[in-house]
C-alpha cells in the first residue's frame, strides 16, 4: 500500500463517524487507526502563578443615575455632594494623563474644559488614542491614576 492510499484512508476516517478501524491486507500489512474523541483540555498549570487583576470596590456612598435628554444618554455621578457628568473609557488600555513623561497633564482638578478638548490618552495595542471631552465644564474629579489599566466603560473623569 502506498503513502497516498494510506493518507486517503486517514482523511476519510477523519471525516467519518468511525472512532476506530483496523484493516489487514492479503500481503500481511495491517493498519489500525483510532480517533481520540475526548475533548482537549487546556493546560492551565502555568496560569496559577499569574497575578489576578481586581476592580476596586465602589464606595457605598457612590451612586450613578442615567438620564435621557433629547435622545442622548447623560450619566450623572453623585458621591457625597459631588455630581456631574462622567467621561468613561471608550476602550481597554493604559491611561496616560499627559502626552509625555516630562510634559504637563492635559487636565487637572479644577481645569475648565470645552467639548472636544483632550482629557487624556489611552494606549491600546501600541496606538495612542486621545480621549476628548464630550461636555463643557470643570474637572471635579479624576477617577484613575496615570499608567493605570482601564477597561471599556470605566469612569475616568467627572465634569461639572
């Protein structure tokens, strides 16, 4: 039996519902094939030593309310007596408050911003994405630290 014929048998068995096959030819050649139908379990042994990333606990006093105005969702954030509009991360990545390590931050507490002003940069897959303000107002709180990993939808700033 030639290699091409053996290969054809293997392919046909792979596409069939057979799980095991044994063939014995007149010239004494025996071919035995068996499929392993068990599901492959991933090897998780090295994962046990990896650190687990945890989300910070949300304080009990913190509440969020979503209001619909003119078909636009505005999320208002209230913590103690602070309230305002929340700017959320549009992607997963690393938060940067300034364009380079030796430059000034884009915004600080108390900074006045207008719609379209750059608030920060989020690095995702080696791309630097400028995050712009969706609102006019004043930065009343910065909710993340420089070089912190952020998830999609994570609150970044509160603008009053």
